[in-house]
């Protein structure tokens, strides 16, 4: 069985389309979604629809947490938009009814077992979806990512690819589908071959024109949202 590991999609539909097209070619049968489908960019409903068309396990990340905060306290929206752009406002507008409720109620982590391999899905760390663990993390912090009953821990949040082995677990970050920060443009994900146990990084090229156009329309005062997609 082959599983696609996706993190930090950030409502970037062109990137997700490229990943899922390649996943289909590689005969991926299931997806692990490690949080943050919304935020930054502008196609949250379409991204959810694409994910929901696949067998999947999904958790929530920090931007789902922001969306939940806004639902509870609408006055927080202005501050979040000024810092992160209008992606979260678009999500609030377009994810109506049951889908919005499902989004804000996504669990912060999930234990799954596939082909006898116990796996933990989390966003930041096993105990805090908003904690950053970067590739240069000290060994003490890496060991804290291990979970006694999990052969693999798949996480997101930093947008940087990571692959460590501790005494207890493989710790893997597939990097970001929607917003790379490692100065390698493209849509990043990973392919998990459950039989062999191998996790192989993947990267897909896609046309940036559509998303750049939307960045300039929604958030002309936040050039980072466009520039981060292109920097090398």
C-alpha cells in the first residue's frame, strides 16, 4: 500500500492539484493530511473537496485553530488578516455549514495503524500543534517527538523537510504542499510505502501564475505570500 503524506496545503489549489495528479500516477491509495488546509491562500473549499474524494486520515493544524478562534471571537479576524493575509477570511466565508464545523473540530493528532505499522499524525509536536520543530533541532527535542507506541511520527508546521530516526520512531516532515520555505519552489509531499517502510520525499512543479494573480488581488500589501513561492 502507498500513502501520500501531505502537510500545510494552505488552500493552494494549483499546488494540491499537482500533488494529487502525481499521487494518482504513483497509485497512491490513501492520504495522511497533517493539518492546515486553510490560511494564506484562497481555495479552501476546492481543496477540501479534492481531499474528500480520496480515502484519508486528517488532523487540524494551527490555522484551523485560528479559524476556530474567529468563529468564537469575530473581532480577532482583522489582526489575523493583517498578519497572514485574507486566506483565513476566505475560508470563513466559503466553508459554510457542516464543512466549516468539521474544519474547526479536526483533532490535533491521530493514532492510526496501517498494515500493522503504528503511526502518529500530528502538526507541530505530539503535544502542541503550534510548536515548531526545525530540521536543526537538538537531539533532546528530536527525542521528545518520539512516541512509545508509534513506529512513525509524521508532522508538519515548519514547512521544512525532516527525516530523523530515534530509538523509538521515524520522525518525518514532508515539507509543505502549499508554501515551501526551504527555498526549493514547488509542491512538496512524501510517499510512504507501507510494505517496505520507506518514506520518499516528492516535489511537484506547478504554474504559479494563478496563485500570484490572487495574491496581488487579495493581499497586495503582503508581498511575502507571493515571493515565498518563488525564492531559491
